[in-house]
C-alpha cells in the first residue's frame, strides 16, 4: 500500500495549507459600500466570477465526489481531494482580490474562514492517517482520528451548501434588516426540503439494508423529524408576548399539525407484533403543508404565482408518496417479488419533487420577487429555471449513488462458452455444479502440461503434498 512517503507531491500542498492557518482570519471589509447599503452599485467583475466558478467546482462537485470515493476506499479518493484543495485555495484568495462590486459585513465572508479551517483540519488528518503511525499512543488514538476524518468528510458538503447559499445572498445584498427573518425561514425550510429529497434518494437507491438493520420503517424516521420540526415551528413562528401579525397564526398552526401528525406517524410505524410497518402520515403532512403554502397571501402577483406553484409541487409530493406506498409497494419496503435494490420508475417522483419544492421555496423571498418583478421576469420562466436546477442536483446525487453502488457490489464473473467454463464445485445460479467427464479430462491434461513447471516448493506453499486433481492423490 502506498504511504505518505511515496507521495512527495503532497508536501507542498500541506505546507501551503498550514501557512494559511495564520492568515485565513484576516479578511477585512470594504469602504466602497454606501452607508446603509449591503453592496456597492458596481457589477460583479471577472475575478469574482472566477472565484464563484472555482469554488463551485471544488466544494460543490469534487469534494462530494471525493467523499464517496473515500467511503468505498477507492484509490482515487486522495487524488480527487488533492485536486479539490488545489482549486479551493486559489479560489478563496480570489474572493479577496476582486474589484467591481464590493460588499459590507456578511455571513459569507465570515463563514469562509471557518470553512477553510475545516478543510485544513481535514487535510492534516488525512495526511496523518496516510502515515500509518500505529504504534503506542498514536496507535490507540488512530480509531478516533479515523472516525473524526469520516465525520468531517460528511460535514464538508453540508457546510459547502450553506456557504454557497450565503454567497448567493451576499452577491445581491439580500436578507438585511427587516427581511432577515422571512429570508432565513425560506432558505432553512427550502434546504430542509432539498435535504429530505436527498435522504429519500439515498434510501431509495442504497438504503434498504440500512432500514433492515435499524428494524424501523422509513415512516418512523420521517415522523420523528416531522414531530421535532413541528415543535420548533410552534414556538418560533410567532414572537410570543407581541401582537399576531401577517401569517403568524398560519405558520404556528402548521407547526402544531406537524408535531401532532408526527406523533401519530411514530405510533403507526409498528404493527401489533412490533414489526416495522409503512403508513401514510408523512405524505399527508406534506400534502397539507403544500395546500397551506399554495394559499399564502402575497403582495406581488409574481410572488403569488411562485408560492402557489410551490404549494402544488409540495402537494404532488404527498400524492405521489401515497401512490408509491399503497399501490406500487403495497405497504412493503421494496417491490414485492423483485430484488432488494430494484426501483420502480414511479418511485423517483417523490424525491425529485422535494428537490423542486425546496428550490421553489428558497427562490421565493420578498427581495427576490421584487427584483424579478422589476426586471419583468415572468413566473413561468423563473419556475422553469428553478426546475432545471433541481434536475441537475437530482442528476448529481444519482451519479454519486451510482458511483457508490458500482464500488461496493461484487461483480459476477463472466460466463464462458461450454468448452471454456472453469471447473468449480461452488454454486452457480444457486445450484451446485458437478464436474463432468470432459471437465476432469481437460483438468488432467492441463495438469500434465504444467507438471514440469511446478516445483516441490510450489506444492508445499500451496498446501499440496502430492500433485493431484480435486485434492485426490494420484
């Protein structure tokens, strides 16, 4: 196995990362931003666009791909992560060297420093593990470091998602002042829908074994999250002690139905014998949430159309989930009579519609709607763009899952023609194969031809005392 010593090209990268540790916290502000504004009026320049493209490539594509390669212990894991780091570091500095539009204090700039520190820690841990120091104290703490490396590897895509959202918000100067609350609600809930869609995709393609090991149905976990999220919404959507304004009552009542229905879903997730059982409660909750959102009163006609379509899309998630559980799977975890990982084409609909719902909700903030309306962008064009982004993310997740599956499932040996089938006493298609006379004759002839090339040492090392076929002495 190759070790760190056989990869001297990594040394300059690690030295650069360690040198950055003392400087990543030194990002200053810009004085060109008018007082009371979040951004300056200049357009985004080429340097900043390159920063956006490089960081999207590194954090949005390469690092998630490297994470999957690490999970399957591929030899490409380290090269992909090195490439991602080599792109992310220059991209980070380009974000400080741009001209054109300038930005005031924002979450994107502050979180970038923590994200780079996370990358440095992850790379240092990865290099340390490649050294294979397994003696004494270092050997005892190695399992903890392996676990920490895995946890940080899983956190990086999530942190990168948050940072990309912060970047989009900062680029337009959104979510400031009185808009902060509704903006945060849209992006948090929208990200939750997208995350839910990703989890459903993982469970659909690769999760049947996980659900069996937990001894719980999928609806048990869904209902637990729904109930917990409902409790949060119940007590955070209204500023208690103050007047009920705008949509406070609707949001609070939606939180109440979430935790109430979530508790029912948990109760129904087991049958009388305690075995996992499917139920429709999460689908019903999602449908009711979509119905409530479709009737949300808005100040702009464009916003009304986008919110309505978001609600209809979320309602479609609930309907398709009911059809999947009741009619496609017939209350089973997988397709009856099919392979464990067999997926019906209809089953891809609920997770994809969750992706689309998430992007529609994240793209429906007050400031975004006002900007689009002022530029005469129609709701049809905007919704089509958001669905296109949803398709691309759905495709990327499916590609990562396919990469994972291709490297974790054993590939069956290719079948040969009758005259070239290998001798084996093992099972073939579930049935033992018994060598026939032609097989034995071919084996004897092959052994006779190789007899002069075989030494006594080969026999001893192979555990054979005499030369024979099928373990029988000759």
